[in-house]
C-alpha cells in the first residue's frame, strides 16, 4: 500500500472508524451516517479548522468505496 499524503492521514484515520456506518435500504448500503463522522472527529479532538476538509474527504472516500461495492454487486448479478 502506498504511503498517504500528509493531508490524507487524518481523513483515513476517521474513515477507518466510520467505514461501516451505513444507511441501509432493501438493496444494501446507500449512504454513510454523517453524524458518525462528526462523533469520530470529536473523539479524535480534530481541530476546528480541519473539520470541513476531513468531513468532505471522508464523505468522498466513502462514496468511492460504495461505488466499488455497487459495481461489484452488479457484476455478480445481484440487485
């Protein structure tokens, strides 16, 4: 695994905690519970000036991962 860029380390730390905090539908995960991102940033004592960048990074990373999950499920013929 390649090293993370310094700006992405905090994003990855938060993502590791929240990656399974899905909002589910009958067909599977559709979004992330954004409150969980805020809770983890509070737990990690994230500086106020970094919170928006980290939130956007985690949200974007989650949706990228979700697209991979969705694409894989479609390739396997699952709804």
